[in-house]
C-alpha cells in the first residue's frame, strides 16, 4: 500500500459549517461516491451522525461498485450532537460514550476501516486535568482492545489548544499509547492542528514513527492544501522518507466551494509525486 488520498463526507446536517469537503444524506451516498471517484479520489472518510449510518451491508457493495476504499470513520458526532465524551465524570454517561465509539468500531471494521477519536476526548474537568486524562486512558484501553480484536487501529487525534486542553500534540498521543501499552492506539496527525501546536511539523511526524496511522491534509487556514501558507513539500517528503503507508485525508472547509477544495487537494497530492495521476 502506498500513500492514498481521501476526501471527507459528513452525514450529519448539524455540522454543515464544519471542516468537511462534502455533505450528503445517507440515501444519496451512491451518487456522492460516483462523483468523488470521477474526480479522482481513491478513498473517502465518513463522518456519521450515528453508528447506524455505517451499515456494512449497504456501504460495502456501494464502495466496491465505485472502486473506493473507506479510509476512516469519525466519531465526533458523539460529542457535537449527542454530548457524549470519553472523559465524562459520570460512569454511566462515559459508558454510553465508549459504546458509541465501540459500535462504530465494529461496523467500520467490517469495511476494513479504523475509527477516529478527536472531539470525544473532551476537556479537563473541575477535578483536574490528570483525573480527566486517567478517565481518557481507561476509555481508550477498552476501545483499543476492541480495535485490536477487530484487526483495526484506533486513531487518536490531537486537537489545538482552542478545542481541548488534553491531547494537543502528536507526542501527547504517543505518550498515552505508551501508558496504555495498547498496540492499536495510533496517531492521527492533522496538519491544521499541528500548524498551531507543533514547533516543527516534519520532525513531529518523524517522532511518531510507526504510531502514525492517518493524516488530515489541511492548510494553515483549514482550507485545502495549497490555499494557505503551510509548506507542504517537506511534509510530504517526510511521509515518504519515513515509509508512511496510509491515507492523507482532506478534512477542510469547503472554501470557496466543495469542488475547488477537492480539486486543490488532489493537485497537492499529485504535485508531491506521491502517486502517478494516471493511475487514479
């Protein structure tokens, strides 16, 4: 497997203003898949509203029909819509959050895709950051073991300081992975968040080593690569040099519109010689 490019599709109307290139209703995914494949994307990343949106019996044949891979599945709706987080002090609510992610894990695994934990990490509670992190570790251990049993990775995404005060840098995820001693725990490196938090993006990626499981391809302004000021060439060179074999997925605002954002992403991917455009 070489480095492949994916594009995000959100299925939740509540996140219309969020950083997703395309938005769709579940019943319209067939047409959406046809469109993104025609544009040249080999894979999609899906942000469902509920676990039930990820139906392997429906999505599996649809993905095969359009020769698409499922790069990853997001769980952010657990917090954004359902107000569930893996660090909730209330054990019952925390259990619901774990089960929300676990059900997506089980469904995504049937489509050979990992799941992402980003906003569901929450923020530090009044009882302190360390106590909150301990609850996060406990939840991650449960989910990582389930992911391991399913043959998948659990992708933990550090978010910038304006969104959380728990996992801000890729090193924070690597440390948590060491503390849990769970091999399924992997890093999702989002270039937008890294632009805010990391001193040197290429070096931070290198430090992840084989923990790096997924990359969100975004520029400094959270628009498509090439539409901001993040130097992409050294980042792509680093990914190649470290032997990264996974997806770079455009989790960006659809600005100035979805098609332009998608095409800019493809152009950035191809211009770094990650692939031969003719094989797309």
